[in-house]
C-alpha cells in the first residue's frame, strides 16, 4: 500500500504533466503505472519507512534492488529504461518541492538495450503496397478508402492515429494540412498530388456525409474507421506481395522518412514533417541508411567477400 503522501504527490505530478506539460493521456497512464510500481516496490523493500521523505534518502543499492526486481519479473531492458525515466522525472519534481537532493536517483544508469531500427519498404514495395491494398475489398468505396489511408501514411508521413483522426473539415485538401500529433502538438504537412487525388476519389464514392467534424475515414456502418482494419488489409496485401511482417502501417511512415533522407532531405526538416519532439528520434533513419550502405558494400565490394 503506497503511503498517502506519496499517493498525493503522484496525483499532483500526473495532473501537472497533463495540464502543463501537454503529455498525451496514454503517456500519463504509462507514467502512472511505472511510478506506482516503483513506489509499491519501495513500500515492500523499506516497509513503513516508505513515506515521501524516503525519496530523499534513497541509496544506490535501493535503486539497484528495484531494477533487479523488475528484471527478475521479466521486464525488458527497454521497458525498464522507460520506467526509470519516469521515476527520475517524478523524484526530481518532488525534490524541487521538498528541498532534497535527488542526485542518487537522477544519476542511476539506465540499462543498455539495442535500439530497434525502423524497417522501411523500398520505393517499389511501398507503391506496390498501396496498389495491392486497393484490391482487397469487394466494395468500391471501401477499396478507395483503404488506398487513401495508406497513401496518406506514405505520402505525408502520418501516424495511423493521425490519419484516422482527420475530419470532413479537411476537405477539400489543399497543398498543406494541419495535423494534431502526440501531446496535442500541431504541425503543417505538405500534401502531395497523389494523396489529394486518392482522397478526392474516396470522398466522392463514400456513401456517408463527410462534412464538418464527422470522421473522414468511415467503417462500413458509418463510424470511425478502426485502425485494426487498416492493419488487416495490409497483412493481406503483404502476404500477396511476399513482404515481411514488418510491412505495417507504421512502416509506411518510416518509408516516407527514409526515402526523403535518401533523396537529400535534411534531418531537421524531416523531424518537423514527422512531428518528432526530439531530433534523436529522427536520427534513427541515418542508422537505417548507414546499415543499408554497409549491406551494399559487403555484397558488392571485391575485398569484402
């Protein structure tokens, strides 16, 4: 049982993250889970002493004990690193208000893990995916809808949640559109002619009213399109094309970024287009490009055989 003082501090911290920090609800929920787990561990580890004052007295051995406990119950290094980040944020926030030194917690080293590189499709596979997705539905307007969604993912670099959040107010599409991404952050995204055409064709054939704040992309009963349906239609298409399981809706967004980078786009511009809060997230695409260059080198260079 977490002490009342710690429980109240946690609630106030989460409320501030949501109201002032602009964190998305899912992010706040993840932080709640991570920090609650940490505090519950402290209660079991330190007993009745685990009130709010104990945060200023934590030793390196306490942090190591928590991390060992998490690893022991099967938490991956990546997930533990995320939890540790949340814990540091929370303890730092409490330290500012309670006047203690949080250095022990803040200096705790994050577990090492291998970053997963994006797995983009090549240009021909991305185009083939869009063409093949359209062949899966037996109803014309549904086929055009699926093609329009996947074209937006690849042509504009949208997350699937961003594409499905569009409303009829976006019509008719112009040269750019305003996208609300993670944490409510807005960005301006150029709209390529191919995306405009596919959206126009879909909108003309859709049997539902697409005006105003109504969802742009509809399910067969008129409700908001479920992202799982987009995933399923891409699963069918990739099986027909012989593409790997990594050919997902998010891979279309990765492909957008990688192809821009290969064509000479600079990282800062691609960061803005993708809506990444940190440039380090966008820099993963340089690793993809370098990995591909090494593959070509090893396959083609006579001294690399």
